[in-house]
C-alpha cells in the first residue's frame, strides 16, 4: 500500500492468492471469530473448505492467504487441530526467518543516506535489486551494478526493479505507458489529490514511513503492526477524507471475497474520519480486474460499475496490444464513481452513448431491447430473444441447456455460478438456499455414513468367514499330503 507518488507505476500485489474457487475451494468465515487465525510468514492465514458440486467436506483447514502453491508457502493446519508448544515455537521461528532482512525503519535510514550521496556514488545492484551505500560496494563487486541513479529514477521504482515472474506467488505486471498516462490524467481531471495505491510490493526501500506500508491485501495485515496501521489511517482521514481515491490492481488469481472483505475494512477506516452528515458518502475506488469478475465484484459492491476502458500491461503476454497479445484486453476498471463523469479517450476508440450516459467502445452498440450498451469485451454483442439478453457474437442458443453458449460446449449444465440453485449471478457461499442445502447434505451424509458403517461390518464379517474357510482348506490339504506321503 502506498501513496501514488511516482507517476502511477502500478505492479501486482506481493503474493498472489490461489484462485481456489475454480478448484473447488472456498474461503469461509471462522466458526469462532474471537479465535485468531494461525500465522504464516505472510500474516494471518485464511480458512478454506473443499466443495464438490455444492457439498462441503467435513473438515476445514487454514492455508496461506498469499501463495497459491504449497512450494512457496507450505502452511497447512486443520481448523480443529491442536498443536504442541514445540511445534508452535518452531512455526514462530520459521515466520521470523522468512521476514525481509531490513525493517521499515532501516529501509528509511538507508534511503535518507542514499539520497545525500553525490550522483556518482548512487548505485543500484540489479542482481540483488537493492540500493547500495558505499559500505555495500565490496559485497556486490561481481554483480551487475547500475550507477548514477537519479532522483527521477528513485521516484519511479518500477524503472529500476525487475518485475517478478512467479505467477503463483508474486508475479508483477506493469501498466503500459498508454494506460498509465490515462489513469494519471483521469485522476487529476476528477480532482483527486491523494491516492491510496493497494498493491505496490518491494517498494519499501524507496519510500518514507509516512507514504508506504508493507501490507497483505488478502488478509488486511500490516507487517509493521499498529504503527503502520496508524500511518494508513492518518492518510485515509487527512482533510477529513476529502480528495482521496483508492486504486488497486490485485493479482487476477486472487479470490474476490477476501479482497472485498479487506477493501471494506479500508473503507470503514476512511469512514471513521467522516462526520454524521457525510455518512452517505463512499470512498472513491478504482478496482482493476478482468471483466468476467463483474458479477462477483458487484455482488460485494452494488454501487460499482464497470468501465469499457481496456487496461493494458507492458510485460504480460496476453494483456497487451500487439502481435503477442489479445486484440482486446479483458482487464477493466470497476468503480463507484458515476460513469458519466469519466471521459474515455476518443482517439483510442471510445465514444459517448447519450442513452447510457457513459463512454463505451466503438463496437459496443446500444441494444434497444436491453436499453443498454451490453458488450463486455469490446466486440458487438447480439441480442438473444430466448435468453432475453445480449450475448457474445460467437455464442448460439442451446435448446438443451436453455441458454446461449459456445457452439462446442458440453451440455452438462452450468459450470459457473451457484452449485446449489444454478443461478449465474452468485456463488454457492452466498446462495439464499444455502441453509436448506446444508441441512439436506447433512442428512444425506448421515445416511451415507450409516450405510458405510453397515457395509464395513458386513465386509469385516465376510473377511472373518473367508479366513476361517481358508484355514480349514489348508489343514485338509496338509492332511492329504501326509496321507499320500505315508
């Protein structure tokens, strides 16, 4: 988390939570909120449950909030598991070893010494990704070192840092210059003076304590404790919360639910500085995420709307224009700012729809039946009178599934949406029928357990009889051999 001080050099958050929803895992609230979640090197863990076609497994478990691969963080603990004092002590020691080698205070002290050096002595180790003081030069003499680091470069850290490439832990993608400049101009035009940027990892050595906090956006964890929390609170509530916007570019593999919970906590922190008369106001937010998460995001934030603007990245193979990228980027901006206040650049292929009162892509034509510009991906969508909505141009209506889908789809029913009721506008965890489903699943589970226990008893009994028969046959064969031998 950082104030936006370097021309909006946005990168993805430190760590990337696994998209467990697609693999049958869901985040659940702890059964006892008063009991704190166990800690891994990335802060408090999250509680997960495995779900198969709407049915929960009986045991829930804690896992890392930030890493989607057990190789990067192998934390695992059953919710009801009791750990010995020795194991808890070993875990605490491991968590301490995994923390950054320098504290925030030490990073600030090094930075202040660095900027006081003459230009010829300002060096940056590209191998270690570290600002170097004269005492450090000997340790990095064999490394590739960049010299004459200017103040301008220090203000734009992403020009010095190499983006990390581990997609399951901390992959970092930088906005293309076009998208970056658009966002900077837009924020200025909207009158924002301060930006809370959630998702700027590895910037600790480039910022003072009042403008950067080491933070995990998946569990609202400040690594430097209450001091960092108060820095964030003060920034949000400065000028009674006026003139500030939160901009976040989370990892696309991250689950929407923990992100939404975190953002609501930041919103609540901002609201603490509001007067009773301003209780209706909302913290302005830009949430940058793929368009196919629209229903999930709007489920948690009903006031959000998705803009047609396509956000591009410089170092992503798909989310950029060009021969190696897609013709249309799927990344959009979700915001609670009224769309009619946001002007999209006409030179980049956007137009104003007077009926929708917002800017849309040129090919996003207004549908008179839906009374809206319905396209989500930049192409012209077609209205299906059977589905009573517009769909992608490549989709056809399937009489078996009774909805539109790709021509070669499998008619096995919806794979997205809710496992319980089949609706596509929500997930199983927020289904209004979840209580009924849980009771039914519990009853079925008990019935299966009774049947399983009965089968086990019968199998055990059968195995005993078979063992007795085999013993008798063996004895008869031995007597026969003895008889023949005699």
